[in-house]
C-alpha cells in the first residue's frame, strides 16, 4: 500500500445528503464506516431526560455523561437512521471502529467507565468488541461481550480509545494512566489474540488544545481539534473558527503537520467532533464531522476529502551490477492520469536527496530509473512522492538496500558493516538549475570549470559554479540569461550525489565565463519578517502550537507559522523549506521563550533568521545539508563522534589555536533593557579563583518575564566550551583533508562531533571537537575539502549565583 498522507486543505464533499438528525438531540462524538454493508455508525451520549425501555424513570440530569451512557446509531448513506443500540457505563464515545464478519457488524468501543461526579464525563478503561443489535440495551458485564485489557491493570486507566486501520491490519489505542496520553499501535492479529506485549509503535500524544477525536491510517495519526463558534471563537467574518488538524508520524512520534480546517465555515455552531478513514470502493476517503444546529437539536454534518490516491503505488529498489552498477528503481501505479508533479528521492539517514522529478504523465507505470551513484556500504531507502491535480499526495517508501561496489567497502574483505568509509576524491561535479523549491528542473548546466560550496553552523552557507562560455551553446546561453535570483535554485552534485542546494542570488555574465552564486535555504529566513507573537509559555499548546518545549520545537514551530500560516506567505511555504526540516530534540529541556511586550500581545518585528540566531543563546544549533535544515542542540562529550582524525588525514598545514579571546571563567546572563536598566534581572554562573584570574562573558536575552532558570540556562550555554580556554583547529585554504580521511562527505555536517589526535605538535591533542565549517572547492578536476573545528558544548562550573 502507498504511504498515503491526505491533503487536509483539499476540497471536501458533503456526505449523507447533508445534516443528519440522529437518535439523540446531542452532538455526535465519533463515526465509523462498514464498507461491506455501506452503513455508517455514530456515537452519542444519551440526552438528559431520556428513559430507556428497561428503566423505571430517567436518570437525574448529568448522570448519562458521568456514567458513560451511549446511543449507537446506524445510518444509511442517504442519511436515514435505521437502527439504534444503547449501552450504559461504557464511555463518552470518542472512540469507535467497525468490522464486518459473517454478515454482522462488530463495533469496537471503550468500555467499563468509572462513575464520575456530576459535571464530569466518564471514560472507558477497557475496550470491547460486540455485535451491533438494533434496539438492544447493554450494561457493563453483559454476557457474550469480548473484552480487551491492553493496559494493565485497567483500574489505573483514566481513559482509553481505539482506532482500527483495516488496510494495514493495525489497531491503535490512545490511553492515559495519569501521566499524559500515549499512543500504541499493534498488529490486529496480535490485538485480537489479546497479545499486547509487543506494540509496533509507541509515542506520547503531542499537546495541542481542544482535542475531539483521532484516527489511525497508514503511517499517520490524524487528530481533530476545536470548539464550537462563540465569543472566544467567532464565526466569519470576525474569525474562521479554531478547528485544526494535527498529523503525527507513528514511526517517529513527531508532529509533521498542523493544518487549519477551513471547510464548511458557514455551518451553525460548527463544533469539530469526529474523524475516520472510510474504505469506499477500495479507495481511502478521509471523513470528518461537525456538530451543528442549536442546543437540544444538534445535527451531524459529515464531509469527505477524496484522496484520489492510488493504493497500489509502489516503488521497489534493487541493487544491480549490469549493464551499469547502481540501484534500479521500479515504479508501479494503476493511475497514471491526474498527476501534477512527481519526484523520486534518495534517503540517507535524516537527509532526502532529490534524484528525479517531472510533471504530468511523465511517470509511466513499470518505468525503471537507475541511481548510478548510490552511497556505498550504507543502508539507503528511496521515496516516490506524487502530487495529484486534486491536491492529494501519495508517498511510497522502498525497502532499504545497501550498495556494495565491486572493490568492496575497504580493505580486508570483511563484512560491509565493519569497513571504514573514507572521504575519497570527487571525480566529477555537475549542477542543475531548479525552479524555486528544488524539485522541478529548469536547465542542466554544461561542464563546470570551477565549483565552491560549503556548510556552516548557525549561519548561511554559500556556493558558486563557473562555466566557460566556450562550453555554452546558444540554447543554454538563452536559458542561463533567464535565471532569476530567488526564482531559481542552484543544485550541486558530487559524483552524482546532491550535496548543496539553495536559491540563486547573483548570476554573473562575462565574456568568458558565467558564474552562478547562491546561498543555502536558510537565507529565505533572513528575508522574512516575523509576524507572529513569540509566546512559548504555557504547558499545553495554543491554536498556533506555541508552548514550553525544546528550543528546536520552538524554532520549527515559529518557522512554520511565518512560512505557512501567515497571510503574506502565498502560496504557503512558497520556498519549500518546511518538508525538509529535521529536528533532533534529544537531551534538550523544555523551556519558556517569550517576547511579546508588556501587553503580552505585541509581535517581535525582526527578521526570522535574526530571531533564530538570538535563540542560539538558548541552546539552538542549526546547519543546512543539501536542502535539509537540521535543528538540534550543541554536541558535548556525551555525543558519539562521527569520525576520528589524525594529522595524517590533513594534507598541508594545520593550525591549532588556544583562543584566549573566547575564554571565560564566569558567565552572566541578563534581561536588562539598554534604555531602562531597572527592568530585568541578571544571573551568573561559573568558576572563581582560577589560573586565568577573572574572565567574564555576558549574554543578553531579548525576552520578557525571564526566570532564574532561563537565565541560568543561557549563562551555562554561553560558558560552554570557554573554560578551560578553548582550543580550535583550522584546516586553512592551502590545506585539505586527504582522500583517505575516515569520514564521508555525508558525515561532514557542522554540529557533528569529530575527535582529533595530534601528537607531533608542541601542543598535543587528543580531544573531541564540534565541526563548525566545511569549505569545498573543485577546479581543473582537483577537489579540496577544508574544515573548521570548535570546542564541544561542555560546561565546567563549580558555583552559581
């Protein structure tokens, strides 16, 4: 099955003929579809004042909610309610799934709620699978109920819901035992056998407000959030509602999308309620529901986003040796029509590298593509990404393959995984000009006479290529003359592997040469002015996703707000940066970041790139690799080294510098304002009485309501690597790494740790460093790779104030 990710801002179609009046007058909670019978099932809490046939009188007001009494509706696709079943003491109804077996519909529900005080909703603690029976009334403990206890002891469970993905044969649960809600995903066969010992995936539910329901499909959990229209959530024209989708990748537990739901804005009340994926004629359909109408006469309105996907899209990868060695990729898809554009990417670690792309019907089924220069001796996967004209997206990922060249992976002929990989020397550099976004080729460039490119930490890297006019034909010359800054991007390949990509900023045309200069994709952020409040202060996320979190999350979220949610960003993420953000939160604390004025409502008017540089004081580190923007913390002595180098791996001179100018024994952090020093506070940490005497450093935070913990963390970050006096290593322009250096170009990522041993200098070295710079030049067939190394981010302190 294709890795289908629904396009949630695509067009939606009303279902069931419009608004449906269910059995009860209250809102529906969740819905599910039986594709065999073509029937819809929906849950409601039984209304106050309703007396069931086996009851002598209606329960007191509020008991239905606090006990967990539900009405289970059966509805035709025409919107007619054809059956109702009632259960007592089960749940609030936010979880529902249906299976069809031997002509009977079986419902999955949360079950066995603990009675709550009036005014508090009851939630199930176990799950149940039971046959739907029109008119039946069941209580907890009824005979012939198939009860499941995926979390043990179930008495500790405060709430549990389930979602069934029949296409992949998986069952997902969301549960809370008092320390936050978590998801687990099981194989359905194991779950049905009540073997809960080995979930396939497990992760914490991200904290976003007003969650109503969720569903599992493929590799993703879709959450539906929001509240009904009201004073705090006005309808158009004053507002557009607070309905949001959150999409979570179950493989990583990371939130990959937050989408404002702008469908059906004119509905009365418009409270987000339900979400499910239906199997309609063998094709997945994303279905969501709003509760509409006045109190006491609520209606169910369902809408479908038709994915227009091809469930049979597959991309297979196989290592081949003839006629040309490499990895052969084969595409199979049933629907070749309706393709807007497509791309095939190579995935190595956290980095996606574009290999092939096209538009329209240029991707025939059964077509094969050869990756002629795959990275050797490392696992590689490939992705096929299809964008349909309907707005739907389809993604399929191949199985991992490892390409081993004829010469093997190093001396000794041992197993591939035991071999040392080296930098090597590039035999060829090539380049393409792409349209903005880096996916659609504009023109290939002729033979390159010179190339320079780099990678850097916490800044923008640059690149340039030079072609000789003698190699430029008339057609190519015309195409190059139309290259526009910020409209086109430069892509550089080293022996066929994409190593650098970013917007063109300066095309230069001379009599003898054409030079294209570009900057990496972070430079877009240096040309975007922030238009959103910096208010990351609460423990749970607001509608914009702002909350206390690792600085990497805060940075990614603020990038997303400005690139995708600003009305000035047309189309959203016009520069195609967001899909390529890679975030590593490991070891980073949840922190508060705030700069919104004394009214808590002012926007910090500053370039987005400048704001991110300010956040390096709070522990943020970033670098750009290819097109990917990697956000993470600074490496320390606890960080695993990517490689170990000696002076034998450096051709030419090398400089080892004791950098007293950056040394410090004590760090101060302050939030004082330059014009009014009576506001703000200051805190310091570090050492006194050292051999250096007193060497202070000062970091100024441009934030408000800074706590002592914030200041202490900022001071520690600023002191990192300054005591003892830092030692840095520089490989200058006249020198280079040797081809046998035991580090690959893929590992030369600023922010990675490299260990260096140098015993032939007056200053012997045997320590770890953080890679800060990579500078590569290539001319006349010769490549030079220079690097810069800075101290790790360790802190040596003995007191704090």
